[in-house]
């Protein structure tokens, strides 16, 4: 059974993003922290603003998606598996006025066990993850996405 622990270095996930998802470089995406319970990504507002000086919705959506993607990539811990987004929804509660900070928190133990069981039995697994972007202690953006992990060929 796959388990987190193989790929836990935050520099490794940041390098992975920048190498395989070029927009992350243009956005200035950085990994702030990962402790096994949550992955926190950040990106500067100076590279991700709109005409109003607040965070661009596309950048918010991208960073929220990347937080889920990165969390799952670290959870699987095997570079032979590929993470893809299957579907997502996002709600913008309020504008983000400072640097962007997306957090994907560990889902329930039951959801992770079911995901790992699917991955072991079928060679692919699906899980729903939530990411938030928070500012001043308030949730500004709420993202939910279904991610699929498949073994590469």
C-alpha cells in the first residue's frame, strides 16, 4: 500500500510544480509548509492581481487546485503515479487583497483509507479534497475538487 513519506520534501513538490506545470513559475508559487496534515502554498499578489488590485480569480482557482494536487501527490508518495483533477467547484466569498495563501487540509481517515484501497486494488483512486484561501482569519475562497490518481506507463 502506498503511504505518504516517500516524497515529503517541500522543495521536491515545488520543483515538481515548476518543472511540469509552467504557469506556477509565472505565478511565483512557493510551498510555505507541509506537515502531513496540511499543505500550504503561497503566491505574491504582485504577480496575480487583476485590474482592481485584488487577486485574479484564475490565480485563486489555480492555487487552490495546486494545493489539492500537491497534497495528494505528497500523500501517494510515489512519482510513478499521476494526479489529475476530474472536476471542481469554487466559491469566492470575498476579495483577496494581499499575497495568496492556499491550504489543503488532510481529509478524513475514512476517505483516505477508501482512496488507498481503490489505488491498491484498481491501480487508480479518486478522492474529494477541499482547499481554502484565507485572509485576516476569514475564508475568502472555498474550493472543492475530485482528484484522480493513476499509475503512469
